[in-house]
C-alpha cells in the first residue's frame, strides 16, 4: 500500500484540526453563533486556507456532523459485538452520547429552519450515515419493544427521535452547572428518566 505523500498528510492534518475546532464551537455556541473567523483564529490558519477545504460555514458544520455520525456508528458497532440485549445497547449508546456532550464533542442538532439543516439534507455523506444509524437504532427499538422492554404502544420513530434528542439534552449542562451532583449521577438520572419515565 502506497503511503500518502507528505503534502497530503499535512492537508489531512489541517482538515482534521479545522473539523475538530468546528465541532467544539458547534457544541459550545451552536451553528448560528459560530463564525468562520473564530475557526481560522483557533486553528491558526488564513481564511483562504480554510476555503481550500470547505466552501462555506454550512460545509464546515456538515463535515463536523458527519464525523459525529461516524463516531456514533463506530460505537454502535462496538455495542453490537457485546452480549447485550437491545435495551441495554440503547442505554449504553445514551451514556456514550452524554459522555460526548460532556467532552464538548457533540454539536447541537440544527433547528428546523436553519440553513445548516437545509445543507445537511442534500449532503450525501451526512444522509448516508444518518440513515444507517437510524436503521440500526430502529432495529434495536423494535427488538426491545417485542421483548417487552419498551412500551409497544409508542411509535418506534418517536422512540428513535427521543434517543437522538439525548445528543443535545439541555438538562445535562444545567444540572452540571449547579455543582450539586457528579457527572456520572446526572448521566444515570437522565438515562433512567428517558427509559423509565417519571412515574413512581
């Protein structure tokens, strides 16, 4: 196998640094508040260099969202290989998602009327990964419902969207900011309330 040329390695390293910066800024500020100027300042490159990799702010954010989905799919494959039932896999994926959020690696989901959402809907890499993740989680949800582990009266797509919503649950940073509880406690409570509800 031919090793990548040094120039290609440099370009890839720069692209990785750009996407990592965008990912952090999206998690911290959201798409609307993030600026390209912040990205180039953080990475330490000229704006012209950034535009050699990405043509727009939407393109930047889409690349970060694709990386997030890649990590989520990788985690799903890891969980799939473990001797866990479907509900346990869903629980473990939620815990992983909260860990990503705590680490500042989970961008907020784009708003319905966002230009980012419009860009993502026509991005083949993003849609391919989103569909793959949705299909896999959908299988876990239906299996858990058949096993009596999840409420069978709930539409599977509602459960799926609820699981996706864990990626940017605003309760986590609010509870964390109080300083009254550990991160592990907050994560356990959020997973518990999602899977078991608030009933006595």
